[in-house]
C-alpha cells in the first residue's frame, strides 16, 4: 500500500472528484465499494440535502468515503457543523484558503486534502497542516486554476515543492494516465470527468450523452474574469466567448451567468441554455459505463502498462 491508500484506508489510490451536480451518494458509494475513495460533492447541495446524501452513503457502503467542500460555499459554517455532526472522517477542500478550516476539521478527527493549481499554493497547504494535496492541471473540467499549468508540468513542480502525499488531477481518466502521473511523483489520482459520465453519476443523461460525443477542442477555458471554468462548446459557451471577445466586464459576465446555470445544464440536461462543464479528456470516451467497469479498466490498464514498461528495452540507448 502506498501513502494515499494508507491515509484513506482504501484498496486503490483512485479518488473520485467531488463534482457539482454529478457526485451524489450513489456515485460516491459505488466508487468506494469498488476500492477507490468516493466523494460527495457538497458544492451544489443545500445543507439538508448534504446531510441526506451523507446518511444514504453510509447505508450504501461500509468503506471509507468523504465530502468535497468548496470553501466559497455560502453557508460554510452550517456545512462544517454538519460534517462534525455526521462524523465525516475525510474532507477534500477547494476554492479557498486551506488555513481557514483545516485546523477545525483536523481538530474533529478528520483527514484533510486540499485542491491546488500551483506549487505556490502547495506551500500554503503545508503551512495549513493538510494531510494531502490534490494538484489539478489545466485539462480539468469545471472551475480551474488561473495559472493554466498543465498536469504534466504541475505534478513535478509540486513534488519538488513539498513532501506531502500528492494526488494528481486534470486529464487523468485511464490506467496509462495514472501510470504517467505516478512517474512524475504522484501517489494517487483524482478522476472527475470519467466518473461524471458513468451510470451512477447524478448528471442528466442528456449531458452524459452529449459529452460522450465530444471531439478534441470541444471544450474551452473561459470566464477568467470571474472564476476560470472549462465549458463545452454550444450555445451558452458561444454567448460567453463572444461577450469576452468584446471585452465584457465581470459584472456583465455575472449577469449572463445568472443563477442555476450549471444545474440547468448538468443536472437538468438543458444543452442550449445550461452551463456544461467537463474536462478535455471526455473526447477519449464514447460509451457510458458503470463505476465498476471504469475502476476495473483503470486498475487493469495501470498494471498492464507497468508490466509493459518493465519489459521494454526502449530505454537502452
């Protein structure tokens, strides 16, 4: 077992991303039941809804699972109290300063990982006392780092910066990509896009089918004046792209976004008016699978890839 498996008491160092409108109790428990670490995505849940998902997840699995908490969550104090009351053991935080809540969470016996997009923030995580770091590259779906550093560049930079257990994210959806991340210094991977498109994901089938038919270049990082977000090409993305090209202000972009746009697209399946978010790696897949099928394939391909590398003589110059 490596450090990530030891830290979270899981069989495989594979973590499912806590994605808004995708990461319900059903997805989280399915990933945990197949040997990874499932995460409930609190970012799109009202406090009472989160409590319901936590309790359902406890009934659906006896394996470790966690909750992903965006630190910009509007009712963060209420949410944190729920995590304490429900005796959550693992929390992944993102989109904020890890120093604010890490001591509180660890003080209540929780293991804490924080998501970053630069080696500069890796140092802040170390100072905050987190237990592990998720380094997420530019390829990722949804909200993204302003640095636009690719995973291939980010992982070795973070590894050079800190000795904390390191989880790679962004553009990772296969066993081969997991092997590449490990060769750069990662000890685990966080996978979002591929799990978002599984049977157990709470995303709408319209969204899943649409994303399973994307080609290379069908996503783009936009909304950099607000919070950089990777969007899928379509009517809404075109509106945002045209607004940014004419120099729209942050306030204008906020007005275009309105409220509930991501819910409309991802959860309700409105492909015209909704905000569709997915990672670049979506173009690699065409078939909807179950979590069990995805996990089995990733683990098998990782092990086969490792074996092939050990047998090759390509490195003998």
